[in-house]
C-alpha cells in the first residue's frame, strides 16, 4: 500500500512538472504561472509519503502563488491521465 502511495505521489509530482513545462497560464501582476510555479521545486522533497514537514522555503514558495494560477494548474493536471488513456485518479482521504 505504501508503494502505491509513493507511486501516486511521484506521478502527481511528475504531472505537475509536465504542466509547468508545457503550459503557460497568465497570472495576475503580469507573472506567468509557469514562472511562479517553478519556484515550487523546493517543495518536491515534501510531497512523498513519509516526508518531513515542509521547509520554510517551500511555504514561502506556496504563499507566493496566485490562487487562480494554482487551481488552474491542478485542473490541467487532473486531465492528464485521460489524455494518456489512463483511468482518472481517485485519492482516498487517510
């Protein structure tokens, strides 16, 4: 079960990276989502099961992201499995 969670976490992280590299969504204040979301690379160590709490650098990067930018990126990421003929992700709350 832990291996499945690790794979799903890594898959989600990979999808986020793909979205960041392939999509440019304009955010408020003239920044692009891809540029501002690129700052989230410091959060990568904290998105796998069993990871320690997020660092202050990660938290600062999250605070700097526009809400619409983050939400649009998550919506795009959620569509990727269907574009690859994979079933939609279903995440159970633990």
